[in-house]
C-alpha cells in the first residue's frame, strides 16, 4: 500500500517506528507534515494539496495529530476521509477523544466503567457536584490537559471550590471526578489495534504523587490483561471511533475504570516495557483495512427519500417473538435486517432461519414509515429518589 504518516515530528520514536515497520513490510511510506497540507474545496471533488502541490494518491493514512493542532489536524484527516482514503482513526474520533468531558459523555451510555464524573459551570453548583461524586478528596481536571498537567487532587471541599473558581475565572473548564483511592497511583495503558489489545503496561507513580504519567516520573512494566480489561479497552476505543488507541484505565475495586482514550498513543514506553512490536501491529492492521474506508452509513443510506436506518426492538407482546426472520414479514414491508443484537451478542446479516426473541434489537434499513411502529420507546431516565421541592424551581 501507499501510506502517509501524518506527523509534525518525523524524528520521534513513534513516527520512526511506524515508518520502519511499513518499509520492512514492503510498503511505500511517506511522513508528511500535517501543517503543510492545504484543504482544497475549490474543485468538483474534495482534494488536498501538500506543500503547494497536488497530493498524489494514497491508500491509507496514519494520523499522529498533536494536541496543539487538533483543529487543523482533524480537518486534514476529515478531508482524507472525504477522499475515501482509509484512516484507522476518524477525525471525529480524534476530536472527541481530545476533550475529556466529550469523551466521557460519549462513553457514558455504553456500560463502560468510569470514575464518577460531573461538570458544572456555576460556582453555586460546585458543592453539590463534589458531593455527587462522593465528596473530598476529589480530582479536578482541565478538559484538555495531557501528561498529567491540569490534573489536581483536592483534599477537601473548600480547597476544591477555590481551585475550581480560580480555573474558571481564567476561562478554563474543569471536570470534577471521584478520586479512585484503591488505584494507589497506578494505572493501566492498553494499546488497542482494531479489535484487540496488542500490548499493555502498568504505570506506577513515584513517591507521594498520585498521577502515574511517565512525564510525572511514573515507572512502567508490561502486564497481561484479564479479558475484562481487554474488552473494556477495545469497546472504549471502538465507541470513540478509534481503531488505534491508548486506553487508560484505573484499577477500581469493581473492575476497570476508563479515564481516557488517546488517539495518538506514544509507542516508546509501551514497546520498551513489553518488548512487543506495536508499530508492526498497527501497520499490518492498516494494510488489512485499506479496502474499507470509513463511510457514514446513516448519511449515505438516507439519501433516498423515505428510507433510512433505524434500530427496531422485538417487543415481548409482538407476534414476531419465536418467528424465524423469513416469516416475520419484514422483507414484504421492505425492511432489511443488517444486524441482530441480543444482549451483548451480535449476529451480522442474520439468516432467514434466525428465530427472533423478545427484546432482540434489529438494526434495519428500510422504509421509515414501515419501521415507525417498531421503534422502541424513548429511554426513560431511571428515577432517582429525591425529595421534591415544595416550591416550583424556576430554571434559567
Ligand atoms: P492526562 O491526560 O493528563 O494524563 P489523566 O486523566 O490520564 O490525565 O490523569 C493523569 C493521571 O492521574 C492518571 O494517569 C492517573 O494515574 C491519575 N488519575 C487521574 N484521574 C484519577 C482519579 N479519578 N482517581 C485516581 N487517580 C487518577
């Protein structure tokens, strides 16, 4: 394949390793400085210029977009996506993972363990927010911090309030997060490539420090992950739209707690700690996927008027329960079932003989009008036991 590594730092360990791994496998590879692209929307089709000249054809890109150039860098990746060039990490995935709040929001509905987190703006709401995550000591995080900078442990509520107020007064948004005491200055970094963890390490903080980042003096050792940690890491990366990711997890009493999903994970620490060829795994994965560039299925499939994708649920009272798909009448109603989800199990392209069960979820393409009656009810929020205020509260 012809591969471009998008990087502003051609000489760093990670970029060098990716380049060498690609060359060793006989690929044609170039390291291109992300900031020298021009996004060209002047012609009939989306295009890119590099250093002022039209870019030649590439099969795939591996983006290594630094934090300081997220906006421009993701625009370049998005442009490659529009040109049907394969990228393991989408522009949306990269942008979403950059912002700790946005990432936590996206992961929060998927049953992935995370430290209790809350986000407020008004100082009057800070105290309740801290209590909601379990009270002090509490972790305060800048939304876009990296390398442990902007992650603060506040020992008591008054200190936490003062820190939050100070940061907000300088227009910085902060997350409030439960301090996971039992992780004791340790965390796990799992390197996800495609649908597996190719390497994992444990980082341990130095001395009294609670942050285990290597930039804060943390030490690293390779570890074997349990299936629970592996699955959590892979699911978190996939939900974020990242096929190459460094997933950081705390070791909670109840299992893994995802803190962050990193879209440009450094390779030096993990390759040194595990002696594994992570760069090679990334290149092999990319070259296997080149034929399948990202497409926005929903967007592409809804262009024919009246058709679209929807997730339908087999209600327990429905006649469909116990029926094989071929007798379900869905085909007659012009509905095609793309996948069947049953609990955590997924059946792609279910066969005509596949029997339906109550609560099966069917991802379908078809006539929207025909699907309407099978759309599940909107998810109701779980009622929290809370005393009702005597007086109505006026919002806003
Ligand atoms: P960064 O993106 O700057 O690395 P993280 O959110 O990963 O920020 O936090 C840095 C380090 O601080 C983590 O690696 C972990 O060791 C520690 N840490 C972060 N959040 C918590 C928490 N809620 N409880 C305990 N330790 C934490």
